[in-house]
C-alpha cells in the first residue's frame, strides 16, 4: 500500500509539472543601447498547441530587476495558465523610470520596451501581433512606466495598468534617481512636467486605451494616485480604480497583480 501511495504521489507530481506554466530567462537585444538585456518570459502550459496568444508586459520597480516578479510574487506564473497569456518581465535597469533619458544616452528604456522588446517578443513567440493583444502594467516605478509607455504608444498597447505607481513625479524631486535621468527639477522643470503621467492625459485618444489603477491606502504614492483618479473623472476618461488597505510592499503587489491580470484578460476577450 505504501509503495502504491508513493507511486501515486509521484504520478500526481509529474502530472502537475506537465500542466504548469513554463518560465524562461532570455537575453533580448537593444540596438539603441547596444547591449543585451535579460527578461523573464512565462508561457502557459498549452503554449505548444496555441496559435497566437496575448502578451502582458509586467514591469518591476525602482532598484528591482527582471526576476523580481517571479522571485517575490509567489504564484505569479500561474496567471499565465489561468488566463492563457504570455507574461514578459523585462529589465528596466536600477532606476530608468522607463524614459528615454535626455541626460544619459545609455538609458533609452522607452524605445527598448515599446519598440525593440515588443518586436523581439513578437519574432520569437506565438503572439497576437496587434495592440488588441498587448497590455502593460507594473509596480511603483513600473506603474509609472506602464502608463507612461501606454499613453505614448497607444498604437502598441491596448490596455495598461499601474500598481502603487509613481504617477506624479513632481512631489519627489530628490528621490529614486529621477534627477539623474531628467536633470534636476530646479534646472529642467519642463522635462519633469512633460514626463509625469498626470500631465499626459491629453495624449489619450478617446475610448482607445483601457487601463486600471491600483494603490494601497497606506502607500506613500496614495495621494498622487488619488489626484490622478480625480483628474481622470474630471476629464470623463474611463478607467478602473482600486484602493485597498495596504502599503508599498510585495504583500500588496502579490495581491494586486491578480486584479491586473483579470482586467487584462477581460480586455483581451472583448476584442
């Protein structure tokens, strides 16, 4: 009986491995920065049989890297299976803020993510090669980055999200290497005004981009997210907005990403 149970447990474990998302670490290419950049790519368990799948680009925060989501948000890989999507976690460097820096030409992460990486992923994987099959979201710096990139590249992304995002950078002129990427606020206020998400709403094409904003009520970015939500309401721009108890940490984001992926899934199946 013991041998039978051991064999059954082994078979169940083997079956689980057969039906689980496939997580790869890959090297992508950025010609504009003349370097290779790592990314995590998560494919659903039925990838081999799939024809073309939607992709969600999932951005990390300041001081993080491409591996953060799979190392720190337990179970995020399962979302690829749940929603039958490909999840791509790119590297945005220590503090790129996903801009093409006007100060440092070695930081061209807007071009890398929105153009080079999307093209690379589309050339290597079974993707829906259209904005209707692409979404982007992220946490903190990556929440800013996801909305920033989606607002500027509505021809590339059809849906976007932000978790605890730095959606207005102006209250934080001395934080998180932003002055290294844009130049000091006191010297270059126009750059800061132009490159903060809350000031980019005029770029939105009506009824084009679907997006969701999520922030914990104890987060230091809570106020700027509230302000963005109010400005979107004032301009009558549709969006989803979630506020829950929580702070700026992985416990919150591990939960928040579940809502983000459900939102993206609902967008994909509506197209």
